[in-house]
C-alpha cells in the first residue's frame, strides 16, 4: 500500500512549472511595465513642452518677436520638467539643468510667421523703421489702419496675417527608462526619411524629436532680426503658395527602408552570423550577414 505521505504522481510532474511559466511570461510583463512607465513620462514631458511652446510664443508676441526672448521663456517654462523646486535655489538649479540640456544641438526654434516677405510688404513706415533701427511691421491701432485687409504682392498676406506670430519648436527628448529608450530610438531610425537633418541628428544622438506648432497674435511691433552670419531669423515663404490654389500636399515623406530583423529585444544585434569556412557566408534568410565566420555552438547555420 502507498504511504500516507506519498504525493500523487501528477503533482510530482508539475513541480517547477511555476518557475518555467515565470521565465516565459516574466520578461513580457516587465517589458510591458517599462513601456507604460516610459509612455507616462513622455506624456508628461509633451504636456510640459506644449505649455513651454505657448509661454515662448506669449513672450515673443510681447517682445517684438525677439528670438532670444522666445528661447529664454521656453527654457524657463521647462523648469518643472527638470526637477522644479520649492524655493529660489531649487528653481535656479532646475533652470540651469534645462539650459544646459537645451543646446542648439537639441533645441530648434523656427519663426514661421511673420516671414521675410511680410517685412517686404508691410515694413514701409520709415519713421518706425528708423526708431527701431530695423525693418518693422506695425502693430498699433490695427483696426484704424487703411487697407487693413489688402493682400501684399510679395507675401500673399494682409497686415493682420503679418501680425500673427507662428513658431515651430523641435525639442530633443531623452527617454528616461532603460531599454525602452533604445527600442524607441531604433524605431525612429527606421522611420526617419532623412528629409530633416536636424531630426536625423537628434535621433543619432539618442533623442526623440518632439515637434510643436503654436500661433498667437502679436502684441507689439515685429522687428526683423539677422544673426551673426547675416541670415534672416524669419522663414521665407513667398507668395500665396500653389499660385493661390489650395492643393493637397499628400502624405509626408517616410522611410523606404525595410524594417530591421532584430535578434535582440532592443534591436542592438541585427546581423546573422555567416557559415564557417566561407568568406562571407549565406547567414540565413534575412538581415545583414556578418562576414566573420562563426564556430561551433555559436553558429546557427552550421551544416553537417
């Protein structure tokens, strides 16, 4: 007769199954949890960046569209994203972190409107230009100005259009969660068409481009600005575009590359080892073949 303490055979066969199930499911649950955490951090960062865009445009509308004032207001509004603080010293330290991170290599601020053609059409008040020392688009008493809605021949805008400040800000966000940042970066590299060299440079440095647009009405006279290299800091958009006829621009340009065949979860290994004894090897059915012959158990394509 079997002993009273003897365990059924089926329970003996199930011993260790919990560990095996954890080995299979554990990494997937961990990856899912990390993904939720990183997505939450990115959602918070995007909200803060959108707020900073508005504060930058607000500062620009009050400060004659001055690009330096726009950048300072943008960085100042990023203080909560870089730690925040409860006193002047902590806030100052967070501001210093934001300023150190937002270099010309990680932050791009473009003034899309008014355009250089806006100044060509509406910076015609010589007394106003002389008082500021540069071409100026008037903002005061717009409702009382004659020909307010007249369209300029060069810009395709009215004076009201020229008094809209439109910014496009590209912020290079650095992912905070281990592993997920690498996965996102690999995905961005695959999608990148190379049409925007600044975005390509951000992705190459491990950052994710976050692009935002904001438009506000000017509350001061817009002043034309030239950088140290003699380049106008305002965009150039001549005419009404498409000869005045609205046209569907179509889908944005995208990557034409095939998706990588990743051998690791973070896609850091994308090659297939070659067959030993060959100079290049067939290396399997896809991916980039490693020209270095593999040996023994490290070679999945060994034959014989």
